[in-house]
C-alpha cells in the first residue's frame, strides 16, 4: 500500500507536558515524517474542532488521507468526535499514535502500541478496518460520541476520583481510584433500563458500563466479550452490594472473570435508555462527561455500525 500524508493532532499538555518531547522525538525518527502536519491543541475540546477542520477545509494538508490522534484516550475521543461531525462519505480514516496511560482504544483496535511503530505504520499506509461508534444523549439535550466505553454510576464516580490523583500514573492510578471510589460509595442507584425498546424492572445497581471495546482504565476487562466491529454495544451491570463485595469483585474485573458472578449481568443491544432516581455520573472514553453536579438522570444510547475507518 502506498504511503500516506497525515494530519496529526496532539495535546502538548498530555503526560504533564511529556508529550512535547515525545512528539519531537517521533518527528525526528522517520525519514517520511515531513509528510505529516503536526497540529497542537490549545484547550479542552480543541481536538474535535481541529479534526473537523482538518477533514473538511483548506487548512488540511494537500492530499492528506488520514487524521491521526497522537496522545491518550482523551485525545482520541476528541478527534473521533470531530470526525463524526463530517458526513460519512467525506470522513477520512482515523489513525492513533498512543502516548497515554491507558490507550484502551488503540488496544481494542489492535493498533501498534509503540508510538514509533505506530507512526511508521501510518506513514507507510497501514490498513483500514471499520469500527462501530457509540452515541449518547442526556436529558439536557447534549450529545457525544464514544469509541471505547461509557462508564456510569460507580464507574463514573471512580473516573471522577482518578482526576484527584496526581501520582502514580497509568494503570496504578486507575486502581487506586477504584479502591477510593469503592471506599467512598454510599447507597446504590435505582435504575430503569430499556434495551432496544424492551424495558426491564427497576433495579438497584452499583455499576453500569456500556462498552464498544472490552477494556477500560488501562487494564480493567469490564466487557471482555465486547467487539467494536459487530454492530452492537454491550452493557454490564453490577447489582447493589456492600463495599466488601465490590472489593472482592475488583480483581476478577481486572481479569475479565467477573461475568461468572451471579450479581453481574450483561446484554448486547443497539439502543438503550437509562433512567435513574438520582444523578448519573458518566465518563466517555475516560473523559468525565457528566459529574454528579450536572444532575443527569436520563441517558439514551445508540450504535453507529462501521462509522469510522481506523488505520492500523
């Protein structure tokens, strides 16, 4: 396959500023790196605007054939949302150079996990694979897309907790956040679910996660059966249980063995409506989309099959 010209979006603040030196090294390591235009984000959400602009206007590189997210899952999330604003017929493929602590999207898409190898493959052409994209809308009318996961209830609270932790980084940070989130959890949520129009009775839940990919948090195999190319989203729910029960379940979640527990339930779907008796904290691809104070109590999910072409 012939080489590609790339538009690369990167977050210079990623990794507490280490992304700048990583990008500098990447740009100097490949003889064809001059075929890439590297564009830095300047604020939260800027990656989405840049991706849309690079895909649709004269600001794009002449002949550019892919938009690349260089960073962690947050950067990928923003770039994916920008590309989803572009009509499908004119939507360029998405490439990933993983520089984050979790890199769950890159892992789910079988992308190269070494940044140098990833850049080399993308410049050399790579190959395309279509993946599904999830969409969520809340009761305030906000809409967003996600490529890997949407974690709610305790999962969302743990994500919020991880943002208060400055050290350590990577998977240990998510593990510490999970332990703190469980320790600080109180009563469960009373939740009503409707899968593809089929309503289930109200239940008391501790956790609810919707997955397009199998893994989140850099090593928690929350939905081990999920595939991002099957035209479905997967949901896992954990019934109300005491803190000690969650602590015992946690190691099994890390290995993807929690589905054997009778208090854990999974279902595949194309659409889902979630309604709760109190605020639903939720993250999308590891980015906190609605904290408790947003007071979101209703969420509607749907799948866009094969909506994004990913280079790998």
